[in-house]
C-alpha cells in the first residue's frame, strides 16, 4: 500500500481482491477524512461491476481516480500535485482517463474539467451511482461531470468493497452531509444536507462484516450524534413527520444500542461527534455495553466563546466543559480527542489563552491541530478578513 503523507492530509492507494472476468484496471487514491475512504469503497464496488479490477501500479491503470478533500487549502494543493503526476503518466498512456471524486470535485466543478483541462471526469460525493454513465461518456471521447447533490442518497443499498482490508476493522457509514453551517467549513456545500441511513441496512452490513471475520467497526458520519431515522427524509423535516414516524424514530443512542446488541462480541467505535448534539443517552449507552469502545472524538475548534460564536459553533465553552464532566463521570476511563483551529479571523492572544486553558482542563489523549486557512464559499471567507499572520498561527 502506497501512502502520500504530509502535515494535513494522507492519501492512500487501495487494492482489492480482483475478478478474473474484469479486463480494465482502476487506480484510486483517497485523501482527507474517513468518510472519503469509506466512499472509495463504494466507488470500487460500483466499478467492479463495470469491469474494473484495482491496481496499485499507476502506470498500468486505465482509469485513475482521486477522492479529494477540500477542508483545508493544503489538502487541495496536495491533490493538484498528484493530478500533475497523473497527467505526466497519461502522456505515455493516452487512453488512460483521470477523474476527481468527492468534495474538491463538488467545490471546483467544471473548473478542473474545462478551464484547467487536467481531468476527464468530475464526480461529486452524491453521484457515484452515475459512474457507469459517466464512464461511457469519457469512453466516447467526451468529458463527464455530475456534481448534483442529493437529499436522499445514502448508498445504503451498495455493499462496499473492503479496500486493502486487514480483515479486522471496517467503516460503516450511517449519515451523509451536514446541517451545521460552521463558518469555516465547506462540508455543507460539498456534501449537502444531512440525511440518515436506514438502521436495518446498517445492522445487515454489521452482521455481514462479523460473518466475514471482522472484529471492529467504526460508525461514520460528519456528525453521528445527529443521526435520526424516522422513515422520512431530511432531519430538518422531522417536525412534519407523522406521530407514528416520531414514535418509532431511531436516534443515535438507539442505533448504537441496536448495533451493540446485534454483535455483542464486535468492538464498536464512532466518529465524528459534535458537542451540541451528543446527549447523555449516548454516553449512558456507551457505559452500558462493554463492546462499545470508551473513546470519543469531540471537536471543539476553540476555547474562546467569542471565537466559537464567530465560527457559528452552537456550543459554548461552559457547555463543552459540562459535557466533558458528564463523560468523565459516567465513563471515567473514556479517552477523548479533539480538533482545534488556531488563528481564526480576529483571534487575539486572550482567545488563544482561553483555548490553552480549555485544553489543560480537558487533558485530551490526543488531538488534531490546524492553522486556519480560508475556504472559498464559506461564510468566514465572505464576511471575515484573514487577519492573523501565518507565523502567529504556527507559534507554540
């Protein structure tokens, strides 16, 4: 397995057990969050049905795909460098096609295809089922693009191919999209509105993984704690649901319990949580079942109430402390990690000290620290000047 690693993004080429019936070769790299790696498993499954075996040798590929991340500028720069590499190989293999998937595809749309002319295909995160049609377009010599966002797509009916699996751990996607409109984040624009997957399809996937010998799963979503299935559509429309739908609705604590009971010997993790949405019910469910790992990734982004408000984070410093206290009270040995942004617009030394004091209070087991970078299209990019020098952002 080849890896391209830097401070902010990891890309991995992934191979699967191939079929002798397939005649074309696919090379795929994934960057960014776990959701992208999970999506690549969906893409590999769809393309296996279109005659593609995967390869970890770029130079023998007929189709090269890069599943991209737009969360930070450096992630996009890394992908652009890889596209330069792909196109250099393509000069020696003119029939080879190059495509961009995921969040960067959604954000840049036709720019990559028409203005820069560095790819043949651009596919957004909700359009992977359209890959067969898009492949036909490029096979016939036309560029192909589909970045239409969906209000329903969860890929719950696609059995993911477990890419380069160790046979022990696997991702299980439970939600897609995000409704949280943090001012620094592109996810609501690149992945669309939040929707939850049918719990029965989740349980079936978990059971199938256990039967295949997997010992641990991670339930994935941009914000797993806001999972809500009521047989309807988007979470935001729940108020319009019927009384029966509301009475039988499944929230994240319910789903967590269902998974724990379905496979009591399988270790269960989940990511990512949002402080405003994590309930005491979730924490109590974790404490109740030994097979749910005592670990929570709980991004806070800043320890300053003023900066949290500028970020449109819907929790305060005090509310975060209360949540941490409850976690440590109910699950004393629970490991906690975080995401933190330094140098957000208008951040002062006082704000920074608030962040340091929060970290000292929580005593995280580990964390992901990022210097703020402007993401085009976000509210922060439109409304706030990036006024903190880069050198200050990087200070210890």
